[in-house]
């Protein structure tokens, strides 16, 4: 079973160095096995294509995913090993270059930290001109005492990573109560505010408690690079798991990946199949529940696009218009309820509606 690299490394934090080295050795062995299987499977796939055979390449996709995650695990273990070694000898200094989030400040400044888990693009709080100020880490480097780029005694330490703002006591209480709904609420609220690092941490906690919504949401975070580095392979992994357990959002986002070739080979046929499944599931959910699925207008938009562009070989502009109008209606409802992400797609939807109406009017005249 593959788990999130950050969740994986937390389970190893108390391991001694010799056990970490052994874990790394086991992972490198697994990577070699996966890569050997990949080479063999790709050779078989090439032979099948030449002989016009149809074969299932799901096994290849699985090995590619496993390789990707195992390599991420090794990177995390290397970081943990370096942290433990540096803490043991006390002679290595971690310098961060931090770009402070203030208007007209375009220079990065050196700060020190004892937190070796900090990476580029992490958000931190620093002392800047006597005031606590948020900033973005743009560079992380380690130096011996006689090699530091700026005098140690004149370099301030960062105050904290932004994710350290998580209320650990509150989280523990929610976990003990199995209050996944509250954890998801905090994650979603943080996401809407643009506090993506905090949102990711809460989504990971909710995922560990079995939340499918959290798994899908982590897919979004990796797909757009919000709170984590953009990675389509990891995004697809999360979306695939969430889809397996009935997530409508994950289903149509997988469709997007195939429609536009994000981390996969572009395939309009697979994309259309995923959109149709998402649309049918959304219609069924609307009939079975009082409220509409949050993703309903997104799916209507995509189905409208397919009918308009003739994806799948069938153009139906009247059906496209019907679907775009439905999408427009529910995008407006979402925006009225405080959704910050629907304004742009609403504008595109309205452009399609105007264009289709003009084309239909010309046809009638």
C-alpha cells in the first residue's frame, strides 16, 4: 500500500540511524525491481503494438507509480538521516534565504533554522525590522561553521514554519473523537483562504482517518501545486484512489488529465468516458440527496464542451447550450456562497453560451 511521503516519514522519525539506512536499502531494492519490471513490460508492450494486439497496460502504470513514490520515500529518508547526523555533531548550520512577503521587497535575506525539514517554497515567519513577517523560503543550504555565508552571530533564526500554527492539542482531541468532519472543515476553510500548507496538513490527517474527500483534495493540491510541489503523478494516484471509492470530483479531474495530457498520454476517448461517468454519478446523487453535488457545474461544463467540440465524434450544439446554461446557473450559486475559484470558469462558460447562441441564430436565419 502506497502512502503519502510526508505521512510515511513521520512513522520513521524515532528510528535510529542504522534502521533508517536499512529502510533505505530495502526501498532501493524495491525501486530496482520495479524498474526491471517496467523494462520487461515496456518491451512486451512494444511487441504487442507491432503485432496489433490489444493489452492492458495497467501493470505498467502501477510500477511507474510505485517507482515514483519509492523514490520520494528515499528522498525523505535522506533528509531525516542528514537531520539526525547534523543534530548529533552540532557543527552544521542550516541557512535559509527568505523572501519576505512585503510590498516592494524583492530581496531574499539569510536566516538560520534548526528545523531540517524545511524545504524551498515553504512558508515561514521571520523577524524583519523588528516585526513578525511571513516569507517564502527560496533557498536551503547547509554549511560548516567556517564556511557560513553570513556571520552566525548576526543572523537571526526564523520564528517558525507556517504549518507549525496547527493546534496539535485540538487535532489530538478531534482524532480521539474521530471528528473527520471538523478536520475537513478546517482544511477546506484554510484552502479557500489560500493557506495551502495548513490545508495540506489537515487533509493528510483526515486521509489517515479514512476520508475519501481528503484523498481527492490532496489530488487537487498536487495537481495545482498548492501547499506542495506540483506533481501530476502523485495527483493521479490520489484521484485514482478517490475515484475507486466513488468520488465524482476525482473522476472528472482524471478526465481532465487525459483530455489535456497532464502527466499521462492525451486520450480524448478515456477523458470522455470519465466525464460521462462523473455526469451520470452526479445526476444520480442529485436525485438521491437534497443538495446538489459541489462538482455538478464543473461536470456540466465539460460535457457541454464535449458536445460543442464533437469529442467522441458527435456534435450537438443544442445539448451543449443546455449543459453550459446549467453550468452557468450553478457556478453563480457557488460564487454567491463564497467560492473563490469559479469566477474565471463562469466567464468562459458565458462566452461559450454567447457564441453558441449566435451560431444557432445564424443557422435558423
